[in-house]
C-alpha cells in the first residue's frame, strides 16, 4: 500500500491527476469489459477510494460501460484512466508516473483470462533496438508523449 502523494496522467498530457493518501487494493482484471476498455489482455487497476483524487489538468471523458460503471479516458489521446463503480474509483496503474511502485495483489475475472497470458513471461525477449527492421527509425525517434512528471504547460510551445 502506498501512502505518499502520487501523480499521473494520459499519454498526451491533456489529463493529469494527483492522489494524496493511501492507495487501496491493486489488482489485475481479466474480464472482457476490462480487456475491451484497455485494448489489452487485462487491465491493472488501483483503488483510490480512501485517498483524495484531484484532476490537476483537464478531466477524463466518461463512457458508461454498464448499468453500474463508467470508464474514464482522455478524449484527446484515448488513454484509459478510470474504472468507476458504486464502491469507488480505481485508476489504471500504467497511467501513474511511477507505475512500478504499485504492485497488483490479486487477479479478478479469471474466467475470461486469455489462455496464453500466463505463458507470456516464457516468450523470448529482446531490447527495442534489437529489431533491425525498426532500428533505423528508432535511432532518431522523438517522443511527443507527456513526461512522467507534472509540467506547468503541455505541450511545449514548439509542438503546438
């Protein structure tokens, strides 16, 4: 459980947040709704129901994904940000500036777990630059993604 203030936001920087206080349970959800909402095999989430969540730049757009829940996301870049249910709000772990500090402790929705997910750690792994076909464009790649820290303005003037 993390107790210090943490920040995060979307990929483009249009939506930023700050969480003060103890984060709650961190989990991974395999349900089909979370798969679709994240465009991924599962969705890592952490509860912020006992903390103070402040949207410091912009706010998520919300999609009512069920009769009991909403999904918050950046309307500009599409980054998934929240799962909002009657028992509180959870934020996507990868949207935090320091996601490595938040460790999931349980998996939910395992009835929908994709059959190959547990075998992913056994796949061969390579550094990004090992992809010779992509290395030529990766060598001078400039990221326009918001950095993993708060900024006074975004995007920088030279990218507007």
